[in-house]
């Protein structure tokens, strides 16, 4: 089968690989029907994910059909359409029991697929802990609608949830890339007064506007974000900030635009160290929540999708066969042709 493989820092390529086999009773084999490229794949390619193992098939955002299951798998069966979770987790350890599945203590726990073990930019995948990692897709939800369930929408859903958004709040989302757009989509579930989208890429702001994902749009390279937020909130600042940009300046913008006692969610993945200037922010009493998504709400996300409350498919700007993956990687990395997300068919 054809597969996109991480070869080591700076190098990915298409390779011919053998079909995967079940290894444990809790595994399933999934035939991939639609797969995506994520910004994290670029982070791996650039060598900024130290735990990524060279020789691994990339891809942690895909949907498919269950081909075969191990003896102990109970929640899915062969022939079922499923969304695959970016995180595989045991469901039993200290962290899993508390819903902190990103830190599952099993060696295959957390983000393993397409990073430490073979992932989904290929035709067939062995998925560990299938009971937790696979969620059946409701009949009325298409593959395209379900494609981002396990990663991007999970990230947006998690960020909005831990942001503790209340009805009537002003929510600032930094970054109108795929993760930021999903965060806006999920923030809307809490009925805030307004969602403010900020990005220095005008075309991305325009995309968010066209899709109706935010109410206000700010380019912080042209307008003071802090001032703009104050204007909309009687001088207070944003009630909740979700930082999904990961840019040079975006961490600073995030806490500066927040009102005192706000929750600032850092969902971005930085390639450089960030400064936390505590003297400067003293007295603002901010609450920072950081890290990688705890992706254990796929069922809720698919239900919301079935009810038309989430529309992840609106992010798909490009469709191509998996065979064209290298060209799509190039477009994605250089942000050409207005690409937000590509859906690849094996
Ligand atoms: Zn991802
Ligand atoms: Zn666990």
C-alpha cells in the first residue's frame, strides 16, 4: 500500500508499505476512506516533535471502515464506519480515568498514531485501543463531515470547554488557521456575545468571515488588538482567550488582550520558547491552561455534527487522491492557493 513516511528531519516521501496486521487483542485494522494533513505533520517534518520516530507513516486525522478487530474489542465491529481519535488511550490509568487522555500512561497512549506508530496517510492502519480510539459515524454524517472529529474538532471542542466560556462573553481566538477556526466553531456552542478572530493573514480572516465563524475580525499587525478588545468590552478586555496561532508574538497578544481573571487557553504548538513576564502581568490574576488536546469527546462532536451544530467540512478547500500527497504537502506548507485543509482519498 502507498504511504506518506517521515524519514527524519526535513524529509518525508511516498513509500510502498506492507499491509498492517493485528498485534494485540485490543487492536483494530481500519481501511482509510479519507485522510488529512495536519499542521502537526509539518512540525514533525521540521524536526520539532522530538518523540516522532523516523520511518513512521504520518497521519493522525482520518476516517475509515473497520476491517478487522482483535478478540477483546467490543465497541466497534468489521464493516462499521468510524472516526479515528488522534489519541489512543487505555481508558484505565490514573490520567485516563480523569479524562486527561493526552497523558495516558500506556506506551501507546496519547498522541502515538502518525508520530510514534504508523498513522493514517495510507490505505490501512492498525489502531491500538480500538474501543477508545474509534467512534462509529452516524449514518447521516458523511466522511467529509466526520474527517476532523478526532483531531481538529476535538482540539477546538477541548479549548472551548476548558476556556469556561459563559453566555454573553467576548471570546478572542488568535489564529484563523484550521485549529483556530474549529475553536471559533466550538466556542459558538456556548452562545458568547461575540467571537473575535485575529490573524495577520487577511485571507484567513476573510475565510472565517465567509464561513460565519466569528463576529469581529482583527489584523493585529495593523490594529492594536488590546485596544480593539477594550472597545468591545467597556474597557475590560476579552473574557476568554484561545491562542491557536503559535506565532512569534501571539502568546504576548493573548495575555495582553485578556481581561483580569480571564482564562487564557494555549492550544498552539510553538516551535520556540515563550516568555511569561510575571512582573508585567502581576495583579491581572490570569488563569493559563496549556497543552495538547484531551481528545475524548468524539461521540459528542459527531452528535453535534449530525444535528448541524458543527460543520468541520467547511474547512476543506482541496480534494485530491492520496497519490498527490507530496504536492498537497507543498501547498500546505507554503500556504498556497488559499489552502486551509485538504481531504485525501486513498
Ligand atoms: Zn493534528
Ligand atoms: Zn491511560
